[in-house]
C-alpha cells in the first residue's frame, strides 16, 4: 500500500495489489481472480488529481498503480534516457 499526499491535510491510500482494491464497484466483471491493472468501469473511492512534478500534467494517481514514483504521471514514469537513468543499482560485497 502507498500513502500519497494529495493536499496539505489529506492522504490517499493506494493498494498496489490490484485496481479492484481501490474501486467502489462491487459487481464488476473485470476481476478474473488475477491482478487487474486497467479497467474501463473503474470508480475510485476518492477522486484525487495530482500535478506531475516533471512535466506539469494533471493525472489520476489511481490509474498509475504500477508506477515506481507516484509523483510522476504515467508518461514520465516510462521515460528513460541515457543521461537520466530510471534506477541505479549499487552492489557491495
């Protein structure tokens, strides 16, 4: 679960296990027993919009449950270049 601050006094809890965990719909036919990452009938428990710290785009954090960084929109989360690597691993023996 991720705790995401959407305003000064409000936090949103996003469960990363499945999009169905964050949905109001109880009689949905999208859930097939496996992890759901996209659903046309998704209705969030609380409507929250965030501004991407990289590009400034407004996005819905619930639609971004596979993200590594929730303060970035889905497009910026997938952006990878040679001068700005997404993740750096340091191995020590």
